[in-house]
């Protein structure tokens, strides 16, 4: 069944036609994307996700901004927002925020790094399947770009009552968002699955 | 124009592998990732309806209970989503007010009503063309995560404004309900199988 494609939006069977680089194959019935030819290689994904992991650390260790208000200065890091919610006994919202803004992007990157390393060193452990499934799951729940917009809104609201200085944490957070968007743009898990099958056959 | 299902080809939900489905094998698993093989997401319509109705019910407390309470100089003022937006609009932050209004009121409503329209149309209650149904679904799927914005804003405000009685923000029960609405609508979109749009043919489908 290597010569056919099935549209995963409308279930139409389409013949597989080789396409040029940077072109998209679209479903003739529903116009959804069938396949592209510009996915990143596994090593490229590994490089990007390692960069992302380093940025996650920097974004969480260094404060995103310092705020001067009512005569006192205070700095805030990424997880502090969710942490404050947990301390005020708002567990559900706190966990939701911490999951979407920190846990999901972090686990997305670390599962991806692990999967890339296992595939490139040709080690097919049973965890590999789980890792690839988790990567797929966490792409849905990582909401860095939403967090960045929310952050800007919060800053805008606060700027009336306080002086705000941006810090290193924000810079690495913005870079992290770009890196993770880039990964999601170029990530094609089909390459990973095929590499896994190829390694298993050896 | 042939459907894969009619040719006994299933696509794995997890790894998208194409699998020949054998008639006599019960509980077939994907040879690549060992997920159970289904032609469609099992009980997709029922699941989506259940999640949607729950989300629609949760919209009521999410909008009427206070989402956050601002304490300033000893005075506490609870704010619902709407009153917070109106207060923002009055204090000259019209742009921000519009963004918050769209993200926390219009988007959840759009998601719930849109998915309900798709489901009703699939169940032959109303007529929407297949391509428009998919377009609507793609919009709902894409916009899904943006409605959580208000909760992120609240979490940052809670973290920064913590001077006790002088100036602080506390999350309210409305925030919990709103969080549930966001999760439920995202899950509803996830559990809907777009292939059903082409499976269940419309009785009065125009050619």
C-alpha cells in the first residue's frame, strides 16, 4: 500500500504522486493537506528540540520581567503565575495553566529529543512507540503562543499602575516559542515511524 | 472517488499507517504502534455531543460567577468575564477589551454552536455542504487553544499583584468553570471524526 495515500480528513483514496520540494499535495475532494516534501530530517529536529530544551531552562530560571509597584520591586518567572494560583487553592486552573504553558511544551521537547536519539543510534526500545505517541499528544496541548499573547495583555494592563522592565527570561521565552513553532511546522512523525520500522528490520 | 473504508483499508489513529482490515480478526491492532484499529473514532458523534452539552452547561456558571476578585485598598470587587471586559473598555483599553471579549466569550460560543451545527447537519437535521462543514471544523480546531487566554492573563495578574489588602487579585469559581469549558470544547473537537462528514450522506445533498 505504498503507492496510495488516504486523506485523513475525508478518507478518500488518492494515488501517491511524487511532488517537488516545497510543494503540497492536497486532497481533491476536501482540499486538506495530504503530504508535503519539506519536512525536517530527524537530526534537524534533534538540533531544534535540544535548543528548545536549553531555552526552557533559561526561561524558567531567569525572571521574565521585574515590576516596580507601590515602591517595591518584584520579579516573576514563567511558572510563578501558575504557582500563585495553586497557592490560592485554585488547583484546577493552576494545573491547567501550568500544564499548557510549561509541562506540555517541556515534555514535548524532551520526548522528541529522546525519540530522535533512540532512532539515530538505531536502538528500538519499546518506549519509542510511547514517546512518539506522547509527542503527538503534546503538540495539541502546548500553548506557548497563546501564553505570549496573554503575557502582552497582562503587561499592558499592568503598565498603568507599575513600571515594568523586561528581563532575559522573556527573550528566551519568545525564542522558545519560535523554536517550538518551527518544530511543529517541520515535524512529520511519519518519517520517525518509518525510520523505526527500518531500524527494526536490520 | 473511493473511500478507504469501503476498500477495507483503515488508517491508524496514532501513527497514520494504512492497514488492511481482516474480516475475521477481532480487535485488530496496528502492526506499527499496537493501537486498536478502527475505521472511525468509535462512538464519535455521541462523545462529541456529550462533551458539547457539558461545555454548554458550564458556560452558564463560567459567565455568571466571578472569574477574579480584585482587592484594592481593602475593597474587594468581584468581576465576571463580561463585567471585566466592560470595565476594560471604559478605562480606554478598548483594543484589549475587544481581544478579551473575542477570546473568552465569542470563541467558546462559536466553538460550541459551530460543532453543534456540524453534528446536526451530519444527523440530517439541517443542511450545510460538506466542504463548509470541514471548513467550519478546521476553524474550530485551529481557534481551540486561543480561548484559554483569559486564564493565562489571570494567572499572571495573580502572581504579580499580591500585596494582600493593598492590591491583589484572587481567582474565582468562574475561572474553574471557564477552564472546564475550554478543555471540554477542545476534547469535543478532538473526538469528532471529520470522515463522518462524507460517510453519512445527506438525504437532500445537492449534487
